[in-house]
């Protein structure tokens, strides 16, 4: 089946640093999404992207829909302790109702 | 507004036992799904449903059964548990189509250990 590979697998950063992570696919997606999972909870949607090349921000978070439609990127600026968690990309192809999730990037923020 | 409710939160089974993970949502969402989360593997789709009476397989359906007799409920059944099914299971729901289809609401998860 389709697979979304995220990198890096984990990150340890200091508070105030910027963070970049990406997600790549072997298939073309027409919707890219980024979710965050806080420890002990289910994931929550952060950003949705619908067009190739689209750049969308949500506060300190910025995500981009790759031109090839096979990748997406998430940047977090000026990280804070509450940014700790696992970040998942997710994608949808065509009119498919199901979402495919990536392998996740675990973010740890030290003071 | 409870959102998505999963029970139980924790469960320990012996190999070969059967059990059902319950999932209920009160948002009138057409789409419901089950994922399992394993370290380094992300969230993998087990089964999903786009409405009452309709179910379909995801990436990793083997060993699991589902049914959707009502809009609200989407139970996941393990007929003969195996250690490979040790995982954290998440139920999620959303609208079936449109922009809202991308906003999956997840339950809090069910941690299953099979000995």
C-alpha cells in the first residue's frame, strides 16, 4: 500500500530554535495534512493543504504542499515546551475517503 | 459534547482470546475508522466506514473485524488475539466529504497488550 515516510524520526532541540520536518510519498496526493499528537492523546489537525505549491501558516507553524505533490514540509518557528509531541503528516489521493498517515516525527524541546 | 469515546482504555489479553474495542461518536459523522499506532510505524489504517452498513479494509486488516450497524458506533473485534496485535488503537471520525473530511476527530486511544 501507500507509504508516507517522515524525517527526521525524532528531534531534540532547545527552546527558541526553529524546527523543520518533511514527509515524502511514492504516490501523488491531492491533499496534505499535518497532525500533532500530545503525549497520551489522539492526534489533532494543525494544517491542511489543498494545492501544489501552497504555503499555509497557523501561528508559529508553516506548512507547504510540494510542487511534485509527493511531499510536504512543516516548519515550527521559535519552539516552546508545549510543542513536544509527535507530528504526523497525512495524505489523501483523489476522492478517496481514507487518510494515509506518515511514520511520525517525535519532537522533544529542552529548556 | 463527548466527541469520540473509546473503551476500554487499557486491556491485557492472552493469546487466542477474543475481545471488542468499542468506539462511539456523537457528532453525526458519516466516516469512522480504526488505526493502530506502533513505534516507528506511525498510524496504520485497519478498517474504515463511510456510513452505516458500509465497511472497507485499510492497510492492515488481517486479524480484525468491524461492523457499522449505526452511525454512532464502530466496534473493532479481535477474534483470536496474537502478540503482534499488541499496540495502541485509535478510533477516529469525520464528515464523509468536503473540507471537513480532513478534520479527523480522534478518541483517546486503547492500549492493548497480548501475552
